[in-house]
C-alpha cells in the first residue's frame, strides 16, 4: 500500500472517529449549572473543546486503523467471506 493511500485511509478513520466522539462528554449549560446566555439554544454545549475531542478521536482511530492495516498485510478477512452477498450464478 502506498503512503498516500495509508494517509487517506487513516484520515477517513480519524474523521469517522471524530464524529463518533463528538457527543461524548458534552454537557449543556443546565447540566453544568451555569445560566444560559441569551440567544443560545437550550441544547448548545457548555464549553466544547475541539482539542479534547480530537485527542479522543486520535486515540480511537489509531488502533482501528492498526487493525485495518494488519488485516491488509496478513489477510485475515478477505473478499471471499462476503460470498453470501454475491448474486447467484446460473
């Protein structure tokens, strides 16, 4: 696998992990015990930290990508396991 492909696939794993991590640990103003600012939605997060979410996404994406790459190198799961999804041949 080329370096560009590795970086592109890792970036996909990171973005997906970021979106998975977005709702984790987020509290609203009411849950934090702080008065809501005028004009903010009731559900808006209180003190969202992009860095913390990015770190969590990185910590999740590294082992997931590692498993993906190990499967690519060692061939644990191949295309042949998805034969059940192939159309029947006549």
